[in-house]
C-alpha cells in the first residue's frame, strides 16, 4: 500500500511537471515598448503668454496651442510699414509732372500746322516754320529728359523700399513663429514649459508621440538574425494581468546592422555578455500598450 502511494505521488508530480512544461509559452525575443517621440521646441524668443496643453492630452496636427509675446515684433513691423508709405509718397507722378511740357508740345504742333498753311499761301515765311519746328524738337527732348529723370528717381525710391519690404517679410515670418502650432497628431508625453515663462529659439516646450502605433524594441541573437527580414509579421505577447498573455501581430520595421551587448533590463548579468541585435516591431495600439511595458515576440 505504501509503495502504491509513492508510485501515485511520483506519477502525479510527473504529470504536473509535464503539464506545466506544455503550458509554458516560449518566446524568440523580448524587449520593451517605446514610441517615436518628437521634441517640439520654441521658434521664437520671449514670454510664453498662453500654452494650452497637459501631459496625456491628444493633439491634432496644425492645432494652435499657445503663443509667445510678439508685441515688439509687431511694433517694429508697423514702423517699417510707415517708412515704406513715406518713401512711396515721394515717388514722382510721371504723367502729371510731364503734363505741362506735353501741353506746350500740343500747342506748338497746332501752331506748326497753322504756319504750314500760311506758308502755302505766302502769308508766312520759311523762317517762321523752321523756328516752330526747332521749338517742337526742343520740347520733345525736354519731355524725354524729364521722363528719364523722373523714372530714375522713381526706380531709386523703389529700390529703397525693397530692403524694407524684405525686413517686413522677415518680421511676418517671425510673428508667425510666435504662434505655437502642434505639427503632428499625437499624445503629449512631457511638458517642459508653462505660461508666463521665458523661452528662446530652440528651447524644448513639450514632447509628443503618435501612440496609435507603438514600437516594441526587442533583441535577437546572431543565430536568429537569418530568420528575420523587414516587414515580416511576428506574434507579439504581453502580460494580460490575469496570469495569461494578450496576443497581437506586428511587423518588423527595422533591423540593426550592428551587434551590441544585451541590455541589462532584458537579461541577467551572465547573459549580458552575449552579443545581440536590436529589432523594432511596429504594433497597432488599441490603448493597452504603454511606453516602457515589456513584451515578447514569437516568429510566425
């Protein structure tokens, strides 16, 4: 009877171990989730007057989320615009300023027509006709000379306006950058600045990432490297919190071409001596995958 109990106990233990071994899920690689983060920096210098974002908030591409003080830039722009208006007011009005000479030319041409008729009737001399012709030529040359002078003056003023207009365009560009516009759709991960704080060009304001798709950075051995290729579908498993695994599929979007030591967060100290290759698996996120969460992959 005692021997039967021992045989039963050994058989039960063997069965249990076999079942556990069969239920154990084997993985080809493991790693942690990350996102392609974008650092949004200030494009202007000044005090942040408004910044309507919070960490965890979802933003749309092109959404205006705040602005930086732009009063000084605006006043400088108004000053330049006033200078442009003043310069343009000095431009000569060529038709008006030539109108006097042109009227004199019309009068002289009428007089010439009258003298021509008088000469035909022997009522005027050839000298009178020659004199009026000379007067007409002088008036034409005066008109051309005055037109040239006025055109040069107008072109000179226009050239003075060009650099001022360029400065205005530059200020318009700087003013547009005072608006803080979110460039991509995603979730705010970290907020580095607050309203009423001073900022400068290139200073980070917040980081954002599109979490609709998330990246699992995993590590494989050199022996596994020939088994993987870009766009390959793999099974992704994460802890479901109930003792099991949540499964989904992902695609390999990047394979490192350089080996590295196994990260300490992935393996034990002894195993860190092994050389591995990093890969990135793109996974569609239904909201359950978080940055920093661990995951495993299994090749299909």
